[in-house]
């Protein structure tokens, strides 16, 4: 399962979050650092997106790719979440790569 992640010898599973249909629900109150990197699907496009917390846009991500390259959305947010709070990723413009696992990442760390 690529969502949870693994290395050569270890599966990481879920910690502090439940995976809901379209969001990540916090199970343990703390500060979290959310890092997102998403590759665009095609060259020469404008990509915009947000990291949203409880439905509110908290971090704006924006890029315009050149004619010979795909764009890359990248964003980072440190936020305090309590049990029941959630975050999600929202794309407002552009097409995102969905078939290449090595180019798109979501990393959530407790800080």
C-alpha cells in the first residue's frame, strides 16, 4: 500500500491519523508538520492547490511549468491539530500526475 509507505524492511502503517474518504482525521492532539510535493501531469500548465485544515485554506501552492517540463507543487505547513480535526489537499487548477509514485509525496511528522 503506497499510501502508508514502506522501506526495504519496514512497513510504517498509520500513526496519529485515520484515513477518511477524502481527508486525514487527527487521532492525537499535537503539532504536525505537513509536507506536500505533487508533480503536474503535463507541461505548460498553471498548477494551484491548497493544504486545507478543517475546510479552511491554510497553505497556497502555485507553479507555472515551462514548455518542456511538468510543474511541481510544493507546500509545507506546521499546525496544531486536536482529535477530530482534519486536513486535506485541494487542487484548484491544473492536472496532477497520478501514475508516478516517485514524484508525488505527502509526509506528516509530529513535531
